[in-house]
C-alpha cells in the first residue's frame, strides 16, 4: 500500500484545490486519507487520471513511407517498434490507449505479451474494401454481407477489444477519397450486428456525410473523425445526423493530437472543426484523441500537445478538455468503470503534472510522475 500526496487533484471531472492524499493498494485506488503516514509527497503538482488515447496506431513509424514500410518491415521488427511507441506514450502520461488499426493483429500480441506498458485495447486490421483506406494493414473485405460477418468472426477469434470499420476513404491512402463511402448502410449494419452479438463495440472511421449517416443509422458505438468533408476542401455538417449522434449517445473521436512544431492546420481540417463547438454545446460526447503515427508531427507522445488546439476547436474549458482525455475517453473505450477517474475501486493509473492544467493546458507537457497500475514509471 502506498499513499501519494499532491497539491491539487483533478478527479476526471472536477479540480480539487489544496493538498490531497490518494491511497493505492494492489494496483487500485482504495481511497483518500490526508492523515496517512509514509506518504510519497509529489510536491506542487496536479494529480489526475492517466490519459486515455482512444485512437492511435502503434504500428506506424511517424514520418515513414507507410505503404512501403508495411509491405517490407518484418513482423518482429514492427512488434518491437510498437513496444517502443507504447513506452513513449506511457512516459507522456498515456496509461491506456486504443489501437484502431494494426498489421497482423500485432496490437493483440503486444497487449498480451506483458511488460510495463499502457493498457492496450486492440482492433486488429481495420475492415476496409479491397484497395480501400488502409488496405495495406491486411483488413481488406469485399462489400458483401457474408464476407463482412466472417471478418468480424475472425476478429472475435483473434481476441480484439473493438471492431474498426472504414466507412469512408481516408487521407493517407493513395487513391482513396476521404469523403466517399466504402460500405453501405446494410453492410455496416452486418458488421455492427455481428460484433454486438459477440459482445464487441464497433467504431467507424467516417469523413463524408453519407458515411457518417450510414454508420450512425447502423448503430455504431463510435464515429472517428465525423468531419463531414464534402470533397471540395470544405465540410457540410448534417445536423440531423448530428442530432442522432447525440440522441444515441455515440462517441465522436476528434483526432487533434499534434506537436506544436507541426505545420499549420490545413484548411479542410479547419472547415471540419468549425462546427465542433456547436456539436459540443448540443450535447455530443466528443473525445480528444491523437491518431498518432500517421504523419511526422503525430508521434506517439503527441496527445498532450494537441489539447490546446482541441480546446480552441471545441470552445470549452480546460477542465472539460481534461475530462475528454480521461473520464470520457475511458467511457468511449468501454473501460469507464475502472479507468479515467480518481475514485475508490479505479485502476491506479495516474499522472502528475507540474502546475495547474485547468489554468494552462501547457502544464500537461510538464510530466512529473506517471503511475501504471500503482507502479511508478517515471
């Protein structure tokens, strides 16, 4: 049993000013005791839940030629790279990550291989049409109900935590148009029904309005991006679909994690984020995640660097941003009963940062300590 004392505590929703002492036992939080002895005094820090990155790709080396790399790099090399990326994320305070697209189910292997890593939730190769977005990860499945059901069954047998389907094209795949649909409503529905019958959630990569709408009507649990790109460099939000996203409680993954040294935000991304504040005010469950690995300025520790950008897009308080990458992100990943909060019974996955991030999100880049399942990592 160990006790940690901090100057401030953010519990996943609320900042508590003044010293707090959190008691840990066996990798879990057991309570609070300001009279505890043998306390580890962390100093002038804010103690908060470890970050949850709900959208990452450990398999990708940021800045690489992804297609060539996936075609030529041996399996064992990729697996070791993924381990390195996971450690990099952990040292940035990311104690849980959801890998939404790997090669050869390597994220499942890494998850089950032991070692002091973030908790990994794995999707395996994302389901995509032949030659479709991220086809090079090996998840190509024809637009056929039977084939899609079989693809879900394979993922169930491999032990994935979530099923990922590419409802539309995407930006990193040559010849793929992000605004164009890849699967129909009926085909996405087949995936959702098969996954839900096996007890697995489904999240859909979707940029174009039709793809977002079909995924929502099909009953997905999450939509990644939801940018409503229109193919002209702009975005045309469908507020009827957004209203349904809200009424169904579907999580929207906004991939805003990026280094501050990255290039200016592209115009089409700015267009796609122009309606984010209204979505949030309307009650959408918006989760800030990174999409780490897909490009040079998205290394696997980039999530804390993207929080200020996300705050500007969503026009929300810094505390709401922190909730988005802790309690809300954990709920979106299906682990909200034990991750994303500092409360008795929750996993002792904790992050201490210098200063008060509810006053200045730059504090999230000043990591003082990270605990994973009660063990100090750094």
